């Protein structure tokens, strides 16, 4: 095996390890988020991470309809309808209509939904700051290579 093939093999092994770590971390992230939610006395919150991201999408773009949420989250309208119904039932979102269009239903956050939105925003900001500190050890040139690699990896995964 030549040097380049060995490097590819090592990168592939590291990539698989990265995916395992990422999956494990995702589970820890939702557990951590839910423990904070409970500490903040927000009851009846679903442990579905997609629901958290739907609340985030609504909070950033309210009022927004199901079609807009589906497009922004890259999910089916049926999925958004199902999650939206659950969030409505749990009291995290409200449905509204515009004065000029009584047919179209829009989502807004309830006070409980706003708490989830603000908590999610706070945690994302902390994670971003932590990640930026992690990246400080790389030069501008290395960051460009990492950026290109991550873009290419995302494209590769999406095309499979």
C-alpha cells in the first residue's frame, strides 16, 4: 500500500470514528438540553430534537406557515404538520391567520415556546463560542482547507 492509499485509509477510519462520536454527542446534547428545560420549569416538552429546531425556525421567522418551515428545515410538509400539531397541543406554538388571508395558517411561539427558543439560542451561542476557540489553533490557510473538506464531505454524503 502506498503512502497516499494509507493516508486515505487513515482518513476513512478517522471519519468513521468522527461519525460515532458525533452520534454519541448528539444524544448527550439533547439530554443536556432537556435537563436545562426541566430546571427552567418547562413542562411537557418533547424530547424530539426536530421539534426544538422547528421552534427555533418559528422563533426566527414568525409568523411563518408550514410551507415556509418545511422549506427552511428541508422536511416534508406532512412532517411539519405532525410536529406542529404536537407543539400546538403541548402549548409551545399558536396558530394565527393574517387579516388579508384567512385561509393560510401561520405559526407563532407561545410564551412557553419563547422560553425554549431563547434557551436554544443561548446554548447555540455558547457552542459556537467554544467551537471558535477550538479553531483558533489553525492558520487561515488550514481553515480554508478544513472548510473545503467539510463542504465536499457534506456534498458527498448528500449525494449518496
